[in-house]
């Protein structure tokens, strides 16, 4: 695999390259402005401001679209490519990424880009109301509009590809539904026996241990403490509250959100760890690449590997709680001090098929994603309709996880992704689990005292390893190349299955 080194170019090519990077840096800045407007939309915007905000988002989306599809960008790309061999590998990667983005966006009419942005805002606001009322029928008309606009977008980009594959490429470059199906079939094959062993075990945790009142002010203190423990820099970030947690930002302004429940501290506890994992990736991207295409992250799957590594591999480990329980008991003023370590570790790692993805355990989580992948793929292919969506969703949950969905809020409307137009996003979550476990296998080779470091609360060497191997690599490599570069092999589901088998055999005494 090639290393990235700079070379000398011809003067005109050098000037054209600088001009192209300037155009793209403006695109990135506009993109970050849009992210902040969306952050406000999800956190502090007054409910009655949705129509006004939808127009603002429509305008900024049009400006972003105009910036990346400016004919000047196409002209500069053409001129530079005539002298491409005079560029170094870093410069070539930048050109490749700009050209890929340009080719995607230039095919989408500016009117459609603005219409999509406006509809996403309206759809999201309608979803919030419909979810509260547990009424999918209220959401469906706006969702129909968004789905059709998204299909139009996919068709403009590449009419010869399946819409799902076109849209997923924005999140996981060069991944197809055929590839994901193969990986998910192997994943499903490995997960189901583990789930059966755990759920059939006589050694079950006491779920009520977590269902104690923990005031939200107390949970806010915990959030700040654990985010700093995993090295999330609050001088360059903040923690806010929203209906559906997310992370947004870039380098020196990376914000995370959570949702608090007074009678279950663990929900926000692990949400904050998860989102802090995302934030670490953004805060630790290579600073020398800032405002360049290579200064972004590799993919959403790689991003998810970082969040779930912090949330699960670190935060649900025995070693973590050996270190953190005394501090946790101090902050919560002894509310949970009677719970012994073994019982606590067991309950935060309980394997129990459930209805809600974001609160699903580490083992069953993959099935939640597989369900969404299959539905979304078929929905975009026209094999199922939006009218059938709740019925198909409920049937798959009964079939795959053995749970009965009782209303639309806990069913088809539980996620913000589809209302936000993020079609093709979901596979990244399960891919992230696989990436993260494969990275762990390599990490413990390089850091043999990995568990001891976690036990002592010394996470810096672990975060530094991730920073050097993943974060600073930024967008120099597509996911398959990055994984191979870090671990020496292509994506391999076996590491995640082996990690789960070893961990849960100990917890459940299998």
C-alpha cells in the first residue's frame, strides 16, 4: 500500500490545486454552518420555528450545493488531472475525494437539493409530533414525500445502480448491499447462538438494580466526568439534551447530546460514552489536513467503531467498573453502593431481546441493524410500500428478536434516521462493531497491558493508539484499506464474534 508523500508540481498545476482546495474549504465551512443550524434545530429551537428553519436549511443546502457543483471546480479538476502524475499521494487523494464528491453532487439539480433539505426539516418535525402521539399515519404523508425525493436523488446520481447502494455510498464508500448482505449473514450466524445461550442461561441478572431514581442533575455530573475520563475535550465541545442523541462538529467545536431518564441512569451513561467516542474521532483528526477533503473521517462505519469501542469494549468491561464504581458511588451519593461489582457488570451487560435499538445490548444490537437494513433496502427498491412499513417492521421484530411491537413509537418511528433522510446509514452501525473488535485484537498485541490500563483508569495510551492508527489517518484511506492497514487483513466478522463469546461466557458462566 502506498505511503502518502508530497512531490513537486508544475507551477500552473500547483496554483490550480491551491485554488481547488480553497473552493473545497469554503464548501466545508458552509457544511459546518449547516451542522450548527441542525444542532440548534434539535436542541434549543422553539417548536413553532420549524417552517422558518426549513427555509433557512433549504437556502444553506442550496449554497452548499452551488459551492461544490460550481463549474470552476469541474474546470480545475480537469486541468489538474492533465498533470496528475506531478502530484504527491496526498494531493492525489484530495483530488480523488473532491472529484468523487463533485461527481455525486453535480448530477443533482439545485432545486432538488433545496427541496430535500426543506422536506427533511418538515419530516423531522412531523416525526417528533407523530412519535409523541404514537401515530405513524400522521407522519406517513411527509415521509412519502421525503422517500420519493431521496429516490430521485439516487436516480440522478446513478440510474444504473440500486437506490440503496447509491445512498449508502455517502456513508460507507464502495460498499454495496450484496457485500453488506454477505457480512450480515455471517454476523447473524454468529450472533444467534450467543443470544440463545445467554437468554437460556439460569444465571440471569437483576434488571431492577438499574431502575432506581437518579436525579438528572446528578446524571449531568456523571456525564461530564465520564466524558473527560475518556479524553473528550469539553473546551472544544459541550453536552446538551435532545430527543435522539447525536454528535456533530469538526475539530475545535464538536458537540454531543444525550437524553436523561430519572429511573435509569444507564441509558444516558452509555449514550454519553458512545457519543464521546464519536467526538474523539472528530477532535483528533489530523490538524494539518483541516479544511481539506482528507481532513474528514474515513466513513460512518469507522466512526461507529470508535463510539462503540468506548461505549462497550471500554465502558461495559469489568476493568472499567473496577476503576469507576467508587467514583460513581461518590457522585450518586451511595444510591447504588449496595450493588456488588459482579451484579453491576452482569446487569449492564444483560443480553435480552428488546424493541428499542439505542438501548439494545451489545449482542442483540446487530439484529436491530439487520432488520433495518433489510427493510430499507426493500423499501427503496419498491418491494414494500410505506403503507406496509409498520406491519413489516413488527413482523421482523417478532421473527428476529421474538418481541411484540405494541405501538408506532416503539416500532417503525423509533429512529430519527429515516425522518432525517439518512437512507443507507444503518449498516454503518453493525459494521462499526466488526471494525472495532478487529482493531481491539490488534491493539492488545501492541498494548499487552490493555486491561490493566482500563482497570487503573489510565485510558490515555489506549486513546493515543486509536488517535495514531485511526483518527489521524483522517480520510487518507477508504474503510477497507484503513482496516487492512491497521490490522493486516480485510474486514473479518470472526473477531467480533470471538470477543462476544469470550466476554459473555464469563459473565453468564457458560
